[in-house]
C-alpha cells in the first residue's frame, strides 16, 4: 500500500490554516459583494442618466420639430435656446452634408448611430468614447413640414458621462478600502478564533510538558465548551491514572526497599561478628566471608538506589539556589582520581534552582560510572548557552554504541560494554537516577562520543540556568 503524501493545506500549522480559512472566506465574500455592489450601482446610475437624458432630448427634439414648421427657421438660434442637461450638447443635420451646431462637429458622432437614425423612425442611443471620455449620444429623425424645403433632418444630443465615471471611481476606491478592511477583520477574527480553538490544546501541551518533568499533579482547567470538554476530561483522567500508577509503583519500590533493610541489617551485623573472629576461620571460609560482604554491600547499594528512584518519582523538588561550579568541585573532591574541570563560555558559578542533594547524586553517579567502566573520568566541562548550563563528563573507556545511548538511562539496563567487561557490580540504576533527577529539574541527560574523536564516552546533562553568582 503506497504512502500518500499529506494534502498541501495540511502542511501548514493548524493556527495558520484557521486564519487562512477566515481570510479566504472574507476575501471571497468581499469580492462577491464588491462586484455585485459596483455592478448594480453602475447600471443604476447609467440608467438614471439615460432616462433623464432621453427625457430632455425628446423635449428638445419637440422644440426643433416645431421650428421646422417655419419656412426659413434659424437653427443656430434654436439650438442656443435649448436647455442643457449635465453639459449636453446638440447638433442638427439638415441635409446629407449640412450640419448646424454651436460646439460639435459631425465627426464627434459615431457613424453607426448616424446610419441607424437615418433608417429608423424612432430614437436611437449609443454609448461611446470621445477623446478618452465616455459619452451618451441620442438621435432622432425629424419630419419637416410640407412647406419646408428640408427633406432629411435629424437631431442629435451628446451627454458626457464623465461625472458618472468619476463617481464610480470614488465608489470603487471606497469599495476596495472596505474590502481591505473586511479582509483584515476576517484575518483578525481568524486569529481570535484560532486562539480560542487552540487555547485548550496549548493548555494540554503545557500540562503534558509538566507531566514529563514529573509534576504529576498538573491538570488542564475545565472549560464550558461541549466540544472540547470530552478531550480535556479524557486527558485529565489519563493524567490521574498515570499519577496513581506511578505513585503505586513508587510505593511498591519503597515498601520493598524498606522491607529488605531489616534482613540486610541482620546480615550486616552477622558479617561484622564473623569478621571480628576472622582469625579463627580457615582461608576458604575467609574468602567466602569476603564474597558475602561484597554481595551485601552491593545489595545495600541496590536497595538505596531503589529508594532514591522511588522518592524521585513522587513529591516536589526543593527550590534551593545551587552553584553548579561549587557543586561539581565538591563532588569531584570526594574521588581519589580527580579529573580536570574546564569552565567555558562564561559558565563559572552558574546558578540552578533545585534539590542540591539530588543534583550532587547526579554527578556522583556519573563519576562513579566512569570510574567503574572506564578507569575514571578524564575531563569535566561546564558551558552555558541560551539560558542553560551544560555539564559534560568524558572518559577513555569503551564508549557507548548509538543503539544503546537511550537504553542505558532506563532502570535495570546496562550497556554491552559494561557486560563484556564483567564488572557485574551494577544493577543499572545509576544512570536511571541521573536521567530521572535531571528530568525533574527541567533538564535532560544524553551520551555521545568524545569531542576530540578519541575513544571514550561523553555524558552531558543540561539544566535551566537562572543566573550567575
């Protein structure tokens, strides 16, 4: 079955799609209204102008028709006495090549209109452009009296439509500005609507991040929305179930650890008694006693790590102001083999808010891990960038293969390199505690290769920095 690529519109973020939908809807609706409004307004104004022009034209034509009853009428005087509407001008044709007008020439009229009027018994009109301006020309063939020597008389009037065009241009500009405003309002409405729609999703994302940091009591606030309420209720139910499950597992680990402490104390006391009388034991019995003591020590360390892991999954983190430089230096000072500490990028005395004891355990576990599997750490590097402090521990051991770089931070998991070396002393909880404590402080832990390309591993934790001392 072929993988179908996502539709093009789904490649954009949800917020962008919502805003785009509102904007597109506003554009379509506005464009439709602009076209309809402009078209209807233009048609209405032109019809009104045509109606008023025709009314005035036929009134003037009747006056000219009446003047034809005279034997020798003065057409120039007659045309001058005719009333004008909106700058209309008139011209009279008295024969094939004879025209009378105060301001027009025969070439100002369209030939098609002249021919139509010559062959028609009713009035004709035509819109056309004269010298770049829109005009309305109306013509009518007149009937001379029997005493008149004229045989082919036609009366024409030309009314300019420039005033209407100017009005339509102003209307078009207003409609365009209105359309732009409407589109902006539509985009703003889309922005507001996307905020309303995505607000619960943003809250869910924020709460999910809080849950990932170990704040298991975080919940999404309920809202009065019948469509979104089921999602929020389901998420909160899931968070509550997860919190109960984690608390139950933590209680189980804590209870088991506490229950194991009593027999361990008994074993420890018995071993101490036997060691006090070691001189009475045979060499084989002394070796068995040493093996037993080592196993009890390892078992005690396992129980303590289980308790720490159980406690890390519950309760709140103290808000101590921790100087990371001092913390790292104090932790390193407890080891016999002390690696050099390199402080770069102005990270000296970087401050972090959190639990000083747990943060010290993080570095202690990293150094002990290097000591156990790589003969000790070779370098500790402290840097800072973008408001976070990064602390790296490098060693010259076998390193960690890419396939194991996430697995080794899981509880009871050890890398193949550690297994192959046969140390056998760890239960796979040290790095799990490193990851858990770092995550509870809003940070992360990872492992990679050394920066200088040499053999070994580089464990790095990053934590949010609140400043420097």
